[in-house]
C-alpha cells in the first residue's frame, strides 16, 4: 500500500509500548471507554452518534480521486467515502483481513476454471449525488481505472480480459469481454485471462471503487467525487482542509462492509506542525495527528497520556528507491555500494529505536508470505562500499537525495546524503512538501536519483511488494502514478514472479519459496534499499472513544466516538 509518514519515538517509548500496545490483534481501549469489540457486536451505538472529529496533518495527501491516489493519508479516509464490489471487514484486529461482500450482495460465483467472477449487485444503494448504483456504473468504473492510467491498472487489474489494450491506449479502453454487465439479472461478470488467487483481495481496494458512470476520465484532484459511503467530501484544499459531511443518501446495508459512521462531520485540517498538533490533542482541540510525533514529546505522552496512545505492528518497510535509469545508480556496483554503506541500526535510532522499528535486510517484511530470513548486507562496510564506487566508475558524481519535509524523513535523508559523501559522491539534500513528495518521486521527468519512501501492504501477499514495486508493468515513464519509483525492469524477474503467482494457486508453500528467492535476488541487485520495518503509533484525544485498528487501513476514522 501506499506511502505513509510514521512516528518517531523517544526514550520513553518502552513504557508507552507496554502501556498502550494493541498488538494489531485486539484494539486498545482508552480508560473509561467501552470495548470496541462489544460495540461492534451490539451494532451501531446511537448514543455515541454526533459531534465533529478533528484530524490534523501538516499537509494534504494528494488527489481525492480514489482511482489514482496511492497514499495512506487519503486511503484511510476513503474507507468512509467509497465502496467496491468487495471490502475488507471494517473491524479491528485479525478479522480486518476478512473479505466481505460490499456493493455486491454476496461473494462472487467463481467459474470452475477460476477465470470468471460473477457478482449480483445490491439494489437501493445510492451515490452521494442521489443516483442509484447500477451495473453500468460498475463497468464504467473499471474502464476508468485504465482511462486515468491508475497506478495499479497494469498490475492488480492487468489480468482482466482486454486490459492489455487498455494499458496501451487508455483513452480508448472498453475492457471488451473483460467486464460484462447483465442488466436484466443485475449482475456483473469479470473475466480474467488467467486465474488469480489474489483477485478478490484487489477488488477490496480503493483503486477498484465504484463511482458514478459520468465521473470525468481524468484526475479529479481537489474536486470531490460523490461515493456511496457514509461520508462525502464537502470541500478539499490540500493546503488547508478536507471536510467530510454525512452522505444524506447513505443507509447502512452491511455493517461488516460499510458501517454507519459516528461523527456528524470529520474535519481534516492541514498546516499545524506536529509539535503544535500534539499540544492541540492534549488540550482537546484536535483528536489525532497523521504526522510523526516529535521525539521530545514521547516521554510526556508515555507518562501522562498512555491510555490515549495505541501501538500496532505493521506489514511495511521504509526504503530508498534508487533510479536505475540515471547515473550513478544505473550501475549495479553503485547501488550495491550504498546498500553496503547504510547503517540500518542508525536509521532505526533516527526513527525512534528498537521499540518502534527493526532493521530490514529483505524487501518482504516478517509476516508477509514468502519472507525469508537472509541478510546479505548485514552491517555497514564503508571500505567495501568505496571499492564498489571505484569499480562502477561513478566516483565524484553528483547525487541529490529527495525527501519530504517532515522531521523524520529529513533526518534520514541527511544521513543518506552524508553516507554518499563518505563513499565518494558529491551529495545534496532536496526537501519538498509532503503534499507532493510521493507523486514527485514517482515521475521520471523529475529525474530523482534517490529518495526516502515507504511501502505498506495493500494486502498480505509477496506480490504486493515485489511485483508492484519492481515489475516492468509498474513503471510508467513520465507519470505521477509510477509506483515503480526505481524504474527497474527485468523481464526474467517478471517471468519468475508470474510463475510464483501461478504456483500460488496450487502450492502456496512452493510459491513462497520462490518469492523468497526472488526477494533475495532483487535485494542483491539493489534497485531499492530496505531500511527498517515500523510500528504504527496513534495518539488520540481524551474525548475520543471506540478506537479500532484495522490491519489493512489502520485507525477506523468513521468508527471513533467523539464526546
């Protein structure tokens, strides 16, 4: 999944972790508040409805268009705005990985060969604009994924019949024979070229959201698109505010897939520093902050506000994408040199220490199928790194490190810049707004040599890391939605990944072995350099209740109670 800015912690985090860790399997509950699992079992708690939830972030998180946006900040709120045919169950803990029917009235009928999925659409579900969702909206939405050149159109949805033609000529996309509506039966059938065991998971992501069929086939940016969820965007200015209000046409059709929301309004304000946001939360003027918390405030939070801090393990990693199409990192030796030079333990300390992060030797994090325990770049070796730089013939070249303007990323970026200087390059740091950082580093026109980025699992599968981040299909030259930031393309590796995905349908253990081998080979090739795997820390105000951590989309914003 998508880029996110996580939290930096201080020396007090050990106490904070012990007091507030929700572990991902059971939601943490603040003092005096009801157990959220009981709330879920009891259904909607009418007495907790109302109020305005105030969220804070330094800046907006890109476009409001769900077919294009690939960032945690907006994906988190998209859960309350948009729906697809399927959804991940909206609860905390392990069950949050369960698939449930959403706009479809039941799980799909799957053909014996595994290549056709037939969905019967629910009746009576309406968009925020008032129109009822129809099979035509579903077909148009899948076509739109390609027409807007969505970042996963060539990966997640590339197996749909007709997708190849749509990727080549997005504006002419019809998905003829791929997504077929039957108005009389109120069904939509999606036909695949080959079986894909992960396809239902992909349908539960925001990139497969069903939108009104007349939604323009271009990035809508700050223009709200009326979805089907309990909330709709009333306005969006990525430099000021995102304001969500209740969708007047929403009626809860499935508590598992799309529960009614509690706050009357959700206001996501932009502009405060993390320092000011923490103070606002402590004073009850804000309810949560997206950005990294200042390390010097963690001691105070751990001592005085432990019941308001929630710590959860993530399937994610921070990494350095190296542009393999630009000097000096077009040379494998130069990429391997930086891999040898990086001190991951030092980077973990910058992030907050061993209680919130662990050094990463591989691309696949622990817990993701296919993860293998290897470490080919275990400890920094500057002598070896310098030697590889000389072998590459790139010594003395200029390198610019691009980072977002939060304190944690800037600190890591400065460390990378200094390390590059130590091994023989002339390096500088380029700091840009968080609001544009992710799209900027993806676009090859910006000639980014190295950057600091993060990846959070869309769903628990090796392909969601290796295939999405490093396949040829994920590289879109000149696009803001080219998730393969390195521009890495190796057709032999692509073929091996395709084999692993095929094998996954019949022998998951054997497929996992193959994924582990591919991971190791890609790590050695070093188009990206893994740094560490993080934990999520949410700090909420005392007036917030019913905190639930969704393993897929993190804190369930719409399910928070506001006093």
